[in-house]
C-alpha cells in the first residue's frame, strides 16, 4: 500500500462511520485486508501486520494512561 492509498483509507474511515466501525472491529490481518478491499483500497499483508501492531501499541498506551 502506498502512502497515498493509506491516506485515502484514513480519509474514507474518517468520513464514513460504517467504514470506521468496520476497520476498528477487524481482529485479524485477513479481516483488515478484506475490509480495505471492500472499499477498493489495495492493502498488502505486510501493511496489515504493521497496522495491527500499531493498533495494539495505541491500545496499550491508552490503557496505561487510564490507570
């Protein structure tokens, strides 16, 4: 996925609650890839792995701030 495609994915997720919810609820790389493909944004397995890892880090940071 190129930077432009990633920006497009983020823009679409920010503009559309259904897309945002769909991406947020992805629990596996396969689900993330399928969700992106449903809105015609090509995504590779490597990109899905990076996005999943970043989400885990973000969630841990939020949890540590809450405590």
